[in-house]
C-alpha cells in the first residue's frame, strides 16, 4: 500500500519545489542529458508512421538547450505504449512531482464524490467560514471552484514570486493549514463572473472532499480518510499503483501541486480520460463527468473542469491552432503535460523542468509530435 509522505518529507519536498519556482533548476542545464530510449514500437501498419519518423519527432522534446530538461516522455496510441524515453537519472519506476497535473487528478476524485451523491455540482459548497448570512462566498459552487471562477481574491503569480498567494499558501503563512488560508480569502468579484487560475480553489476542493469523509480535525484521521478514498476509488481500479499524494500538517491533501507518480501512471490516467472514464471495461468515472471536465467553461473557452482545452482563450498553455481542436490536457507549472487527443487515440506525457521561455519551443515540439498521428 502506498503511504502518504510524512511531514519531514513534506517540508523537504516543499522546499525543493519552492526553489524550483524561484530559480532555474540545475537539472535544466545539465550536460549529462544522456537520455535513453526504453521502447519504440513500429506503427507503419496502423498509422503509416515509421520508427525513424517517430524518433525524429521525439528528438526536439529532448533538446535541453532549447526546451529545458525533459525527464520523461511516454506516448500511448490506442492504449499501448509506442514510445518511451527518459532523461539522465530517470527510470520507468521514478516517481515525478505532478505540480498542477494534480489538479486534474483532484477533479477526477471530485467526480467520484459527485457520483456518490456526497457533493453536487451546482449547489453552494458547505464551507463553515462562508456560512454566515449575507456572506457572498456562500454562493460559491463546486462548478465555480472546478472552472476557476470562484471570485475569491487570489494572485497565482506575483513579483516578487514569494508574494504570490500560491507560494504563500504552499510554503509560508498558509502552509500549516492551506485550506484555512484559501477559505479565509474575501471575494474580489461575484462567483462565476471571471476566470482566475487559482491553486487555492483546488485546495478548497481537497478540504471539501476530506470533510465528506470525516468530521475529525485530527490531521492523521483526515489523511487516513482521504488516502483510503484515493486508494480504493482511483488507484486500485485504474491501476495507478505509484500515485502518492502529499498532505499539509492539518491533513489536507495538496491536490493542486504535490502528487507523485511514475510517467507510465500519468499516461494511464490520461487513458482513463481518453476512454471517457472507462478502464478494463468498467465505468470508473462517469462519462458525464468527463464531458463536464472537457467542455468549455463560460468564462474561458480554453478551460473546462480543471482541464485545459486546445482552443483560443486567455492564458492557454496548450497550442491552439496546432494539433486537434478536440485535444485537451493537464498542464504543470514547469512544462509538465498530460495531452489527450481522443480523435487520434493518443496520450502524450512529458515531464520535465522548463522556463517560461523554453516552454514556447517545447509546445511546438509536442504539437509536431502529436500532428504525426492521423485522426
């Protein structure tokens, strides 16, 4: 059974992520990028793509002088791994930090609770701090949190970086109880009026799920309840054996930034979304929930329910205009991607460390790889 990371490990991982957020990682500039190809599969009979063509398309994703350090690339076509390559020091069983890929995993867990009847998409969420009569936060629904339109005051990025709400919540004044930090924020605008990307919205979702499982304020009880739900409802049935979430000192899962999985398990999660919630012939996640996650939200046509869509819209980190318009994906802060293109039967996972400037050629390289595959 996978265990949650303890508080000492949490502090070490938090400090490491903070350094990554503030500085260019040494890994990014390593000259020891002696990446290896673990597997290639010929696709000429099914797609017309030769092994040589596939290898040529993958090469730019590992050009560390241009796109930063790619730690892992996994390409799945029609449910099978057809290409797999790793950077220096990374192997198939290496667990890599999700960053904001975790937001999409969190949304899947929320979907399970909606199917159970524990939560409802368009009912105001039961947050105690918002329960006073006349509090405008009492109008915030699950849909608002999932579509990043809660209206709560939040700055995901700021200059200097350590003044952003995301960094403060994860590492400084909010780190002991992240949900309380997020839920104590005042409204900046009415719920549903504007898209504002917010890791705090995801933390609130994690707290809500935990409170559906236990009324206890004991951190160990909260961690245990949530971890049992994750293991029993997602990890085991979806085959995500390596999934390891982190928890803050109050026992709230840090679902917006701090989960860990192997590259293949990230790809398996992408397959679950590509197959509209089905795995091994079993409907694990409601197809209607996947439809919600992958449908454009009212305030940002490039964002669904904790998923990015390959369409024109504000702040889109995908590549609208390239590749399929039906493509969608989870995206992490330093260039982590789970890209899903149902019409091409394709899932592409890229894990690595890239600066904002390096993510421009990285997106072009990933789009070029995806465009190889026919619809």
